[in-house]
C-alpha cells in the first residue's frame, strides 16, 4: 500500500518535472493541485518536481536545445505550479535561503538576462530580491545591507553602463562593506577580465552558469 | 587610384576592388558620439536627439574627430519604438536613450496605425532632415541611416519577456505585429534614402540573436523580416548593412544567408574564418569596444592592422561604443586602416 502511494507520489513529481520541461502551464497546475488534494508533501514536490524540471531546462539551455522563449515558458509553468504548492509547505525553511540582490545597472533597461538569472537562482533555492532595471549603484548597496544579502548580482547589456558596475564595488569598499557581500557581474559586453578589473568576485556568461557561480561562492542552499 | 569615401564604401559593399578597406561607424546602436567629442565640439546629447541641426553638427564633429569615413545618424535605437508609442527617456550626455516603458503588454494588444503618417513626425523627421543636411553639405562622404531591426523594435514596443514567449505561444499575432513593425521600418528607409539622401542603410537587431531565439525562431522571426527590409532597401537602389550581435553559433548559416551587402558581427566572431566558410559574404567589423574603451593605443592599431591584413572588407567597431571611450583609441584604429593605403 505505502509502496504504491510512494510510486504515485514519485510519478506526480516526474509529471511536474515533465510539465516544466514541456512548458505546459495547464498540466503543471493540474498536477500541483493533485499533489495538494492527495496531501503529498508540497515541499518535496517543489524540490523533486519543479526544481528538477528547471534543472533539466537549464541543461537544455546550456546544450542550445532550448533558448530564451522556451526558458521563459518553462519558468511560467514552474511558477504557476509553485503558486499552488507554496501555501501548503509544511516546513518553514524560507529563512535559511541565501539572499541575492539582483538588478540591471543604472542607465540600462535591458532586463532579460537578469530575469533569466533570477528565475534560475529562484528555482535553485536562493531567495531573490529583484531591484528591477535602471538601478543606481548606491541602491544595490543599500538594499543588500537592508535585507542582509549574501550576494549582489549586477547585469548590463550596454557597454555604456559598464562603469556603473565598478561603482558598486567602489561604494562597498568606501563603506568598508566589501567583505560582507559577494559581487557577481554579467551581461553581453561583460567579460571575466572586466569582472577582475573592477574587483568583482565572479562573472558568468549565462543563467545556468550564474547559478553554478553562486553555488561556488556561497554555501549551497539547503534545497539545492 | 584614390576614391572618395563614398566611392570606397560603395565599392566595398558591391564587391569591387578598393585600395584599402573603408573604416566606418554606422551610427545607431554603434555610434561614436563619445563624451570627448561632444565636449570639444559643443554639439551635445541629449539635445542633438531632437534637433536636426545639432544632430548633423554632432555627426560631422564625430567624423572629423574620429577619422571614421562616414556620417552616421541617429545616435540611439529608440526612435522606432517611440514612433510606435513607447515612452523614451532621452538620457544624458554620457548615457544613451532608453525605453522607459513599453507601449503594449502583449502583441495582441498592439494598435495598428498608419506607418506612412508616423514617420513624417517626431524624431523620424529630425533624423531625415539631419541626413539631408549632411548629404547636401558633404558630397563624397557617405551618410548612413541606422535603424533598429524588426525584432528589437518589437521587443521595445511590447513587454520583451511577453514578446519572446508569444513568439511561441501566439506566433500568428507575433507575425502580424512584426509585419507592422517592418512596414514602419521600410517607410523610414524610404524617407532616409529618398528625402534624406542617405547612401546606405544599416540595421542592428540585438534582441534577435541566435543565442536568444535559437535557429528555428531566428529563421522565422528575425531573418524573414530582415530579408523583407533588405529587399526594400535594394529596390530603392541602396546597400543594406546588417549587424548581428552575439556568438552566431547555430544561426551562422542563417545569418550568412540574409540578403545584406555587408555582415557586421561582435568581436568574438573570427571574421576571416566566417568568410572562408561563406565566401559570398562581405565582412564588416569587428574591433572590440572593450579594447576601444581600455586601450592602449598600440594594441588598437594592431587589432586594426590585423583585420585589414586578414581581409575583413570594412573595418568598424564590433558593438556599441562606451561614451567614455577616449578619442586616441579610436584614432589609433582609423589611422592604422588608412596607413595601409600608403
């Protein structure tokens, strides 16, 4: 009896993961509702189903089988099911997640890359604080201090705004806060050399590698 | 044999022999209106975005100071989206204009308007007028009208994340919208070439890279409308320069098949190798804008000489220049290309 229930629960987890990979929001919500109706553990369903699905999507993205539209639609399917499951989480583990402050630097309003990193970090167990786009350097620092973040992640697509990234690091140094936060940078014109030049802790060329970088720099989150 | 700058560029674009490659900067997303030039000349942004006299003055000052062998207008990539209703922040001296708010939440919410009427007004008229001034005052110097490509314009008029999802979820509505955007761009090209006297059209479509869209969508949504635009420009008797951002990777063959007279790429692309693979291409580029900002001068001269040595057909920056780029670094490139003719 318990074995067959376990099987059914495992099958629902697999179905959730498949729904995310298939970009199927209707089915992911349906399967999430089934998890809730049958009183299976919501947290395990998120971890074994949705996170597993997004991990597979991340791999497909790295292998250039999936591209931005697919990644966005998969994340929609993930978030829709997450909305169903979240109120049913029994364990309170939200406060253990490392916090990462995200934003696109001042002068730039291209936020697609930042949003992708945010989605992948969110689905990998980080608590994401999204400052949006066109964010002044000081605001990155103020928010990171206010929420007790572990990392500041800065993105830009424009060569013209790269210097504002350096300013975030400079402000941290001036306030003697540099050691408190990891700083990672990314975006079209950014390179590892640039990251090093401005004194950032790391650079990642894509959303999945940004999460790997976070995992490397920070203690891995409990659910990852 | 010595050519005017216009002759040299037109010959390079039509695969005729030249004494050396032209060295140009198209304007638009790849403009060279750096702070240094603006401060020296007194023609400054953001004022020059909305005044044809200032825009022409700035374009002339950029050419004079940098040594690039063309005029390029405008100095931003938001005009097209603004014509279609998005709110634009014109930025500052140091910072280029940006979309403050996209006009529509989804492609199905887009209101279709008369594109012929739209391009007669606002900043489109300013740009056409600036081109006309430049063409009239400087015969022999090519004037390049720089446009934002169909996908990038579309993703600046409709919320970009929704837009990308709708390419899959609502492809018919996305096509109708892209056709509308392309119709506007065609009218803009007509105005620039016939009323403005521009020599060539350059299009950059940074939101339509293979890395973003993947090969299938790149072919369906980017290449298709870029080809429509190219056909329109060709029918008007002008050359069509295309800049594709990012690492071409899986869309290399598709990008190479677009009907452009020069293909410009990012610095990460090996242009000689691209040309060996697709011998029909006229290659353009691809001086790293990172190198342009950080120098030093001897390195930039070497980069430029290597591009000339390796048979790149038109020498140009590989991406948008930082407004903090120093003039000496740009001059190192333009001087190195020109010395090749001596």
